[in-house]
């Protein structure tokens, strides 16, 4: 599941934008030179679409790139046009979330805060089914099954990212799916807390107020320096992908949450305590 075309598209978009700006050329000028529209240049540079390899080569040569660097970036363009495994789930995968799954597939680390629910990468199938049914009450059973299958598939990466999750204590108290399903989910959470590369902390009710109380978010980082980090914020209507300074701001918020939450060892005990109380 490595080599995400979503990440490749994002990498190429950043390179093309940077190279154009270095030449002092406007998007309109570049578009006219290679015979595409200004809006197409904008979509390419914002990673909204994949760029055809001949167009990528034309832009690179226009910007004065030569030799092996051209060939390397054109190969990135080819890789960006490949299908990711998640595209087999286009029937239940909205465009705005497809981008996230593509980024998640190549992330080296994900730092996530969740105020209400266990995050998707740590959910059991039954817990996920209960959440999905609540979110899509009119969806037929086969659609729910497909959505659950996609969520489970996301958990089976050959190279899983490091995962650091801060959960509000509310996530340990809301019996999603009923007592039996929820108990199994909490046991899964204990198992995950014991796995290498997994850190789970609980932000207890006793901590009082804190930053980002009502807003879940994830900060994703990638193994290649050419792929800058990104913040993912999901809303009911879609999602936001934030970069640059906003990644640093959300990282500081996450550091504050980590400092405010119970330690990983204390959090494991809190999860076990929640199981014992069911």
C-alpha cells in the first residue's frame, strides 16, 4: 500500500508551483506556452487533478529544468496517475475523503485528536458498523458493509504509520453499538495501546477545558522531505486540508493536548477501568 498516487500528485504540484514562481512567470503565461487553460494550471498546482506526463514535461522544460530532473519528475507524474487500492471503493468513497485515504496510505506518522469517537484506524468492525449506520441511517445494508470493509482495509497497511492518539474521556463513556460491541472496542483499544508504534492518551474530564475541545483533527507527516505535512479536519459537509503554518499551529495544539492528557500508562489503566465498569 505504499507509493500513494495522492502523495505523488501533491509532490509534483508543489514542485511545479515552486518552479513556475522561480521563473517569475504567471499561471496565465505558463498555460498559454504549453497550450492549456489557466484554470488547468491552477488545478494542477493545487493537486486537484493529475497532470498528463507530456504536459508535465512541457511545463518543466518551460521552467528551465533539464536532464535527469525532468525524467524524475515526469515519472512522478506517471506514478500520480496510477490507481490506489482505495479507488476500488469509489461507490462509497466521497472525493473529499479519497484524498485523505491516499495521504494516510503513505503517512509515516499520524497524530490525531478525537473528542467523541474512537478513530477509524483503531475501530473494530462492529463499532465501525454502528458509527456508519448512525451517520448514514438510510443507507442499505450492502452499502454499510462496503463502508465497513473500506475502514477495515485502511487498517491493514504493510507499513503502518506511527499512531499517536489523544482521546477525550467521552470516547470511553459513549457505548456505541451497545455494551457488548463497546466492550470489545475498548479491549481492542487496550491491545493497540500495547503495540509498538502506538501511543494512546486519554484527556480526562478532570482536565477541564482545553484547546480544540469540539474539533477532531489529524496531523500527517510523510517519510520523504519533499512531502510536507498536512492537517486534516473533517466536517459534516466535507473536509479541510491545511498546510504550512497551520500544520505548525495544529502541532502546537496537539503538544498541549499531550501535556494535558494522562500518560500512556495511566491512560491504559483508564481504558481498562472503563471496561471493568461495563
